[in-house]
């Protein structure tokens, strides 16, 4: 009898699959009569010398359906979360557009970050030379490149010592998102490098594998709004 089946009993002396297979073919009634073994194999006897493979096939089908259902539920959950985040981002943008000064813009950014996204803080920072509006952070020249990279647009990860952006809220920040912006705050002067920084109280609130599109959108709204009120190199725009 020729067979292409893998010999599962090759390591068992005196017991080989071709012989086992031939023996089962010659004594099918023993297999059919052993209901306990058939149940363990998820098989069901169906008439003389006939074994119904439907239960085994059904079990495999049910497993596939269960996996697909779980995957669909996960996708739906992520989709709902993304939709909710986008909706909150749009509302936050409208909040920022109601600002009456750059100091008010900074206050609204921080309030929206806390109220709408559950963050610990959000701030705007701008590199020297030149003054910065009240409530903003001043950065040393080259600090933006040092934090996000010379060609980097954003950086996400754990909060680290020496960042010094979040002031009194720093103790509540466990992870951060830093988004590069460029703001022409002084008329006639070149745009200055800056950051919009978001601080999360959760260690995994921001991490490198995350997308940064929504945070970047809010940061760009801040940058464009800030240019409405030229600072004239004043440290406080009221």
C-alpha cells in the first residue's frame, strides 16, 4: 500500500503509520465503536462504518467566526475611539479660535487639553532671541532641534528630566508629545522655531508607535492663531 503520509511513528520501534493505517482500515468497527475516542477527536459516528466529520468542521468554522468577530469588535472599538478623538479635536480648535490674545490662547490650549483629552497640561514654547507672550515658555536657541531632531516634526515618549516645559504640572506628566511649529510673532522678522507640548498623566499616553496627526492639527491651529497678535518682542501680550 503506497502512501504519502508523514510517518508519525518513525521514532517508535515496531510501530509505523502505514501499518497503523492499514490496521484501522481492516478493523473500522473498533474505531466506530469507541465513542469516547471519537468525542475526544470531535467526531461523531453516523451509521455503520461511517464517521461524521461535521462536528470537527463546525468547530473549526466556529473558531474562525469567533476570531473574525473579535477582530471586527476591536476594529469597531478603535474606530469609535478615533471618531470621538477627532470630534474633541475639532471642538478644541473652535475653543482656540475664540482666543482674544496670545496669553488667552495659551490658557485655552491648556484648558482644552485637560477638559477634552484628559491630559495634565499643554503649553506653547518659542525659541529666543525675542520675547514670548505671557503664559508661554521661552526656549534657548536650537532647543527645538535638540528635542525633536533637525528634520523632526514631532517626538512622542516618556517625560524626562530636564524637559522643563510644564511648570507646576510637571509632576503630573508621565509621557509627552512635542510638535514642532514655526511662528512669525514679530512683524518683519523671520518665523521662530517653537513647540506645542502635550503632557499626559499616563505612562503610555504618548509613545513612539502612535500617530500624531490630531496633536499636530491642534498645534498648527495654535501657530496660526498666534500670528494674529504680533508681540513686538514684548514678554507679555496681556
